[in-house]
C-alpha cells in the first residue's frame, strides 16, 4: 500500500530551504529539507549532516518546535510508506513515513486497527513513536510504544539497528523526539475489531469536580474516555464539561439495516478553514459563542450512539487547516500531566488562565494509567489537560511561568510533542530520568548529530 505525508504545520519554501512551523504556528525557523526514498538515503543524510545537525520531520503535527531544526536539515520520510501484515495477522510492519489515516484505511477493512490513536489521523508512524503518543484509552492500553515489537533505527553513525523492548536504546527512542536517530520502520501488534465503529455515551456536567469523579468511575468500565471543558462560558473558569466514553462496537451493536458493511470506511467530508484569519477574531466573546454551540450540540446527553471510529478518534480532521483560525501569531497547546492525587491542579490552572484573560479555545481532559519504561515518555498515572491558547492579544506570556510552577511542584510534567515554551529547568524537573536518557542517547549518537529547535531550547544538546 502507499500513503503520503504532507508538510503539516506549514512550510513555505525556496528550493530545498524551507520556513517551517509546528502545528501551533507560534514557532518558526528555516531548514534544509531532504527528501529520502530509502534507508541508504537516510544513512547518507545522517553521516553528511552539517554543523547544525539533522532530525526527522513527520507530518508536522507536533505543536511546537520539535520537528524544526533552524539552520540544519530535516528529513522527509514520506516515501517510506510501505505496510505489510504477517500471515497470522498478529504483526503489522510499516515504513515510518506512513500516515496514520492511510494506515487505518488499509487496516480497518481487514478487521484490524492501531491499538492507540492520537486525536488526529494526520500523523506519521515515526512521529507516533518519537512522541510515544497516547489516546483516549491510555488507562487500559498504555501508549503506542507499549505495542511495538521492534523498530529499525538509523543511528548517529549512519548505521541501522533493529531495536526491541529488551533494550534501553528502544525505550530511549520511544518518546525520544527523534534525538536518538531516524526510525525507518516499525512492527506493532494491531487490535482486532469486528466493526469500524464505536459505541459512545455522552454526559454533560455543570461542575468540574462531578465530571472528574464520573471519569474516574468510567475508566473502570470503558476502553475510551475523554472530556471537553469550557473555561470561558457562563459557568465560570471551571464550569461545565462533556464526558464522552465508549468501546469498540461489536457486530451485534450495529443496526444491520442501516450500517451495511460493518468495516466500511467513513465518508465524512472535510471543511477547510480560511488561510488568513484576522487577528483578534478569537476573543472571549467569540470563543464563548463557539463553546456554547459546541456544548449544545456535541454535549447533548445520549447513550449507545454508534459513531464511525474516524469521527470518534479524529473529530478535528473534519476541518482542514483549522490551526489557521488562530491568526498569524498562532497558538500554544499547553499539555501537562499531574499525579492522581494532584487533580486539583486542573482546576487551579483553569482558574489562573481565566483570571489572566487567556481563554482556551479547546480544553481536553484525559486520564492516564501506568507509564512505560521510556525515560522521556510523557504519560504517568493521573490527569492530563491540554489547552489551546491563542498567542495574540492574551496575557499568556505572563501567566505561563506560574502554570509551569504549579505543574512541576505537583510532581507533574509537560508533553514535548506540544511544548513550545518550557524552560530547561522546568522540563528537567518533570523528567527525573533525563540523565539516563542522555547516556543512552550518547551511545546511539556520540557526535550529537540529531538536533532540533526543541533540543536546543531545552538544552538536550549543547547550545550552538
Ligand atoms: C489535532 C491534533 C491532535 C493530537 N492529539 C494527540 C493525542 O491525542 N495524543 C498524543 O499523544 N498526541 C496528540 N497529538 C500530537 C501528535 O500525535 C504528535 O505530535 C506526533 O508526534 C505528530 O506526528 P508527526 O508525524 O506529525 O511528527 P512531527 O510533528 O513531524 O514530529 C514530531 C517528533 O517526532 C520526530 N519524528 C518524526 N518522524 C520521525 C522518525 N521517522 N524518526 C525519528 N523521529 C521522528 C520529530 O523529529 C519530532 O521530534 C495531536 C496533534 C494534533 C495536531
């Protein structure tokens, strides 16, 4: 099968040199883009990297500067997009440049799907491993890295290694944000499904505490749980929320007269957001109006609704380029996790943002179960909150350091795939096994060829 990985965040280019941003469009830098079509190409690009180094760029769906490398090289692996299934159907082997939505289109008709999906299908498999992505089912299934049997990596000497979960180098790469090498191929265990649908229940809550109690309870029963919070509406900063829970639908859950082929793919049409949106369009009033409509429609209570998996997992993919609605300055997605016993930080962060006049356009709350052995893997048992915060016209810059303090003092940390602002010290406090990761990285890349803007900002590599 084949697939393609577009430039993602955004990229304007002159020849091979491109201005590149993350999905939040709040960070940008110019890099040399190298299209690779084989493992040998990757090896050649790594051994010939210049002084500013090299890093893989997937589909550019990380929000901050993780897949940027100002003055250096970025590798586009979209040509490495092959996929094959073992004869017993137990193992799927894919090229790291394959996009998740293309993979789902190929897997679902065979009664299979990925065991973990992030909130968009427009990511590559390489990007999913490098960020060790989580889904709505982390409390049951963990993150994507936990389902990987082996991966092929081109290390800093340009040599190919096959890594498996017995090796520390494997776990340094899962969540390692491309800084241990270039993943070229991945073998993972798929989930068997009877249908391409989920059975979904939706409940509405007037207060955050009640929603969090219900979510804890639902985690014991449902494979998928997620909540959307409204921190600009009439309920005040920590007001209403919607809790959606679900499971994969079995054949018997579907109405045969309406559903046709149970493994049929969704025909949802995508809308497209305008390329230029006047700054200032997103303000407390407009976000409030949007949230009111969203809560009225998406939040209407219902049980047993049959939703196509692509709608359930990737609702935002129905609007192309939705990241442009934040205007020229873009937005920061602030995502953190705090331990279970520090759930009050969720409310404190929402209240602080409300006081600072920095409304979050989209606020998503999930729960995590046990983390995996990756020293830089983000999930830990507890609560994770993701907030989309427009940069223009808000008091964001002043309030973020205070939020950082709340998170790290509670024993929490930030998600590197979203981060665009953390300081080296607040990052390091959240990842106590950072030195262990650094040692492993040094064995894989002794000359520190793998570098990104994020790595420089967080001092994961020497400044330069
Ligand atoms: C709408 C939306 C919803 C999202 N929801 C979730 C969610 O629910 N859960 C979640 O965990 N994440 C979520 N994300 C974040 C996203 O899953 C991650 O940022 C993912 O890493 C993006 O993959 P990508 O292919 O776009 O990689 P990029 O953004 O291009 O790169 C991300 C990192 O991966 C590295 N990388 C990419 N390819 C390779 C490779 N072949 N070898 C080595 N390193 C590589 C890059 O160097 C970079 O450090 C969401 C993003 C969006 C836009």
